[in-house]
C-alpha cells in the first residue's frame, strides 16, 4: 500500500557541509572560503595570492572533500531526530547531488548518524530524478526538502503536484541564497528543524485528513 513520501536533500538540510568544508580548506589546502553575496564561485580564494579559484579547482576541492573528509560533517540540530519522526508516518528517501560512486559512502555516513534511509545520487537539476522516484514509489503525497532554490524550481517545472519546503540549516549560507518561497517554487521557507518539523507534520496530516 502506498504511503506518503518525504524526499530530502542531505547537505545543509540534514548535515552541515559548507562549514566543515571551509575549515578543511583553511587548515589543509591553503584556501580561504568567505561568502560575500550568493556567488559560491567567488567564495574560494587562495590564501597566498587572494586570487579566486578556477571552476575546475573548486570542483577538485569538493571532490577531495567528499572522498576523504565526510567524517567532518555533523548533523544540523534536530534534523536526524526530525526526519526519523517523519519516518514513522511516511517513507523517507534521500536525494543528494553527489556522483554515483559516493552513494554507498553517503548511505553509511547517514547511518552512522542514526538515519537509515535509501539514498539516491544525482547530478544537475533534481526534477527528473524526483520524477523517477515518484514513479517508483507512487506515494499518496510527496514532500521535497532542499536548500537550493534551483532544485525547487526544477521540481515545480518537472512535476505537477509536489509539496516543497526550502530549508537551509547553514547560517553561513541561509542569508545569501535565493529563496524558493519568494520565487513561488516552494510552499514554505523554514531554516530550522525546530520549526520545520511541525510544518511537515501538518502537511502529512492534510494528506490523511
């Protein structure tokens, strides 16, 4: 029998990513990370020269971090407890933008933090991946949680009916990123699990009412 389905991103929704990435860059890679505005591509600079890293260098650093430093990531307050509580009422899967070879690493990482959930990896806009998940699960209701506005836009452009919550739990990023709720692509913008969990539970109650 079909159940409601929660599809959640991981980085900055369940686990901190940018803050441990920043610390690792500073401690070991000779790179300063500082968000000024919402342009991630301008945030990484070589400490010695002050020059912005080239795009291929940024991708290399991200890949190296996820290959060797995922142990630095810690849960956002209330995230693991909240998503597990939702799992009592709905199926829960994780849709994360990592290359496919890191799917097992992410699954094990989340399990180590107390979340045992199926993990789907993806590259690029998430709408098509969401559609494939919905086709497989055929849920009675679907709720998508992500920290980036472009993925909410992709969800709305790809799927007719899906409830979306824009949640960015990283204070370094939250004030700077585009808001999917303001743009009309998310049903709400809530950046703490303390306030997001009641909203999500209410949305699930609507489905069963």
